[in-house]
C-alpha cells in the first residue's frame, strides 16, 4: 500500500500569526542589494528593503527574506471513508516563509530548455532590447484534451509538500488603486529590464484587485459586476449538510449531490468533520451556490484526497465533472458551479512517481475550477504538475479569489485562462521529484482579456533542497497553438489567441527564483519570452508577453 503524502499536522491560528510576524521581521534585514549587473554590499538593519518598481528605466533588484516550508512524512489514510485527523493525516509541514528540510527526493528528471528570442533581433518596433531568457519550455509532447507538455519523466511523489494555509506575504498593504482598467494590449514604457520588466506606479494602479474583479461575461461585451470577496467566507452557526463519521452524509460527494437535488439560489453550506476523504468530488454547473468547509481552522486536518493523473484515468478513475478535458478528468475536486466557496480544508492529488511510471501524461490536477465568483480562503492545494487549474469557457471571463491559502507543485502548478487574484497566499516550489527548476504560474489568458493572474502581498517560496535561481515565476501557456509557427500564422491573426497575463505585486520572492529572468518561454508552443514584440519566426512577429512585477522583494 502506498503511504499517503504529508498532509500537515496541527497548526493553530495564533501559531501562524507568530510565524508570519517573524517572517516579516526577517524581511527587514537586508544583507545585499543586487543592481542591474553588479552586486554592492550594504546593510539596512531594521529598515524595509528596497522594492521592485518601474520608473521608466532600469531598476534595482531588492533583497529580502526567503525560504520555504519544511516537510515531514505522513501516514496512510484509511480506505473507504474519512479517518480522524490525528490518525489519518500526516504531521505538520511548515509555515510559509520558514526554512526547514525538504521532502524525500523523487526520481523524476527535469524538463529541457526551450528557445528564446535572440538578443538584438528585429521586431515590429525595432531592435529587441532584451536578452534571451535563461528559462525555457518544458520537454515532452503536448497532452490530449487540452493538456500541456509533461514536466519530464516520472510523476508525483508520495510526499506532496506541506505548509499551512494562512496569512503570508510582505504585508505591504493593498496594491495601488484608482487607476483606470487596463487595456488588453501588452504594456509599453515599462521599467526594470527587458527580461524582468517592472510596472510604474501608474501602470500598477490599473491592476488593483477591484479592477481585476470588476467585470464578467463574454469578451467583447463584458458587463459591470463589481465583486468584493475580500471580507472572506462567512460560515453559519450550523447546517444540516454534515459529512463525516456519524454525520448525515458519509462522503463529500453524497452531500454535494443532495445540495444539487435541493437546487435553488440560496447558498448551501456543507460541513466536513476533520479527517481524510479519499474520493473525487464533482460540483456540477447546475449546483446552487455551495460553501464547502472544514470544522477545524487548521486546513491540514480536513483533506479531500485522490490519486490520479492524465495517463491513468482509465484505471484510476475519472471525475464526473471532467467532460472531455483530461486535466479535469484527473482532478480530485472539480467546481463548475457559480459562487462555489471553500474554506479550512486541503485538496490533494496524491499520485506517486511509482504509479505514473514512464507514462508521459503525468499531469495531476488537484483542484479544477471553471466558474465565476469562486472564493478560496484558508485552503491548501497540493500536487506537483498542474496542481491548480483555473479554467474559463472560451471567450469568457470567470473570476476566482484566493486568500490566506497555500499552493504547492513544481511544473505549471497554477495554470489556466481564468481571471484570478491570490491575496496573502503562499506559492511553494517542491523539489522532491528531483527537479531543480520549474514554473509556478502558467496563465493562458485570452489576448482580449487584460486580467489574468494577480498575485499580491504573497510569498513565492521553495523547499530547502531547491537550489538558488533555477525556478521561474512562470511562463504563458499557449493553449491549443501547437508550436511557434502555428501561433504566429494561425492563432494571433484570429484576434482571440492565448497570451498569458500575470502580475506579481508587493510580494516576497525567495532565492529559488531567478532574480534576473523570472519569466520563461511558453508552454506548448515554446515561443521565447520577450517583453517587446519580436521576430520569433521568419516573416512573423510574436506579440510581447504580458508578465509583470511591481514593488516585489527578492529574497537573499
């Protein structure tokens, strides 16, 4: 029997607050300042480190605290039903931002490098001022039904990383606001460098949380629908939809099915007792607004868990909400119902490298969402490749808001075309499959949509075994475009093509992430990264990428 991955042990809110405060204090001690091409020694005791923001020219790179969570091995969950939090789950991993040991190493190899624009090559606006990105596209062929290139041989290990959900980030406050909504075209007049472009303050104001979540519907005819989920997810004093030993429902799916049968537009609250629930869960498109929540504020104590991957769907199970999308078919939890909420729980795809073997379709989604007005608060989402899938029906805008939550993986582990805000979250790279490089964000934002992923007041970390500088903040996912030639000849001329958008703002970026070239070549097409338009193929021009930063702090 394969042991269940590490799921985290007791972590009370007061403990989290102390650790978060400690991390913020550490961030005030700066030992070095990295300038554009040289390193100068400096010391700023008890002073906030300089932050990354554009001024219209080159900008300094800040330093600050980094580090990732420690992990520990866990016990196996009881098959057939939920097990108690103390006997079925594993021990605590670690709080965001702290150091610690890594999970046991896996056997997977990393992906290969891909192409990038030639330094000084011609582009639509003149010579390309940027250098080639040191990152690259991932090795492997594209997967069926909308999947992306596998992250190399092997799959997920049984140790899925830990980390408590909870407040993180550098506490810089809300992002600049008051700016008009951003346009869909790539921005010009950026600061920073060609390989690490930085927004100016005026540009950053366009990417406020309010602007990101202000509209919904079909692109080209969006409707105003201001949505402010920052107050979090409210819970009732009691509910008749209870799940767990001796409760009304034995499985999460049974409670969801009952809620769907009840129907209506009134929110239904489904309460999960602490324990491990080994099942795939489908919240269909016809579901009423559902809030799924654990009774314990420690999200690691309530776990929905299933082992699956794209190449194993036929034998390991297919999510009933999966349809023809292999990413969703393999997912542990799929939410298609508008207004879905989750709080105080963990969603995990626990497939192991041994289960995947040499199968190249190693993508293993944990949580898949394709719905509007979805909120995640104090949630942990664990896997390795393709952990969190944020989809949206073609040509539409679907919105997701995540706060005080934890996401772990190694290849494109937050991906998709939805508009999503990550507010005070922790995003952690795992090296326990033997990888030393990978990609956190992989947006496939429609070129007509100005808003993809906004990560604000959050922390990008890694486990302690991850070497410095090899991980990318992200890369665009050129969904369904095959290769660079097809992207230029067919996708771009259509006027509605993927050009992933992401903004990382007022966040702490750990030392595992590249300080000079944090964005990599696209998944699927392998088109090189460039902050300006450039001649990516003979006789054709690739548009500039839409991947930005503002006021971030780079860890030592």
